């Protein structure tokens, strides 16, 4: 085994034991029985790669954003998240409902950015959710390249009737995918609690993520449908590279 790699992992695991409590380098070296100089060099490298970061008061180290990105599947999306943050800072009043950005991770849609609304009553959604059972997931599946779509179906099967009633057969699924691609967005409004509208975020000609506006179903009706769909499409277009 390569000793320096083992020591690096030991340090990461040690710091991760208490995510919000900075660990001093001296304590790390002492508790892990490491030479101070060796420990300092490893930590310096881990910080430079974004796997660790200095605490705000410069006393101690915390888990870095890059390690979090690796663990939640959002590695490579930092530019997109930064653009999203800037967009919401510039126009906070334009988004009066919850918004998120999600990517496809195995058979789940994984949220990598979430902005709650200022509404008193808000919709909630888990960070990970079965892709077939979410507007963002359905959209991301619909915009897969054909070979990737066939592999996805082969690996994860078709939706069940409780998750996506109209897509329980291959014919049904492909009809639903065609409809989503033709209209340019996915909309789930068959839930008794939450309505979600999802639109594609492109990088070049490839869809890399999905932007979604979701809200309690009692606030969604035909009069707001057009506005929400339009806003979601405009936002995803601004976020595209």
C-alpha cells in the first residue's frame, strides 16, 4: 500500500468526523501519530486540491467543497452553481417559488442547488429522488442520447404505474419522452401536494442539468402555468453555456 495515500485518507476521515468543527493541524498530527512536517505537507496538498479548506478564522481545517462535490455527484458543476447564485442575487423577486438545479446520478435525480422561496407555505423535495418520479428526472432522461437512454432502460427498467402511469411500457415511455422533448419542458401536476416544472440546461448541444420551479399544488392553476413555464425556460436558457 502507498503510505502517503493512506495518510491522506486518514486525515480526511479524521476531519470529516465532525464536519462543522475545524481541526487544528497539531491535533491532526498528534491524534494520527504523524510527523508534523509530513502532516503539514499532506494538508497543504489537500487544501490546494479543494479536499480540505481553512476555517474562516484561519484556525483549523474543514472538509473542502471539492470533496462534497465528489460525494454528491456535482463535481464539475461549480461554474453552473456560481452562475445560478449570481442570477438569483440580481433578480431575487422574480423567483417567488422554490427553485432547484438537478443532475442525473444513476437512477436518481440529485439536487446540486436549491433556493427556497419567501412564501409562508413551501413545497419540499428530497435531495435524492427516483428520476422517474420527478419532473427534473423525467426531463434529464428524456434528453439522454438514444444509446444512453436504451442503456438506462436496460439497467433500471421501466417506471411502475404508481410512479409514472403513462410510461409503464416501452411505447408509453417513448411517447412521454417525445412529448417532453417537443414541448421543451417536463411538468408533473398529478401529485396531490407538489407541482414541478423542469427545463433543460445545455452545455453546447448536450443537456447537463435541469432547472426546476416547484410549488404547492394549491398555488398552481391555469392562470400561473404559462408564467411559470416561461420563467423556467428563460432561466435555464440564461444558465446555459
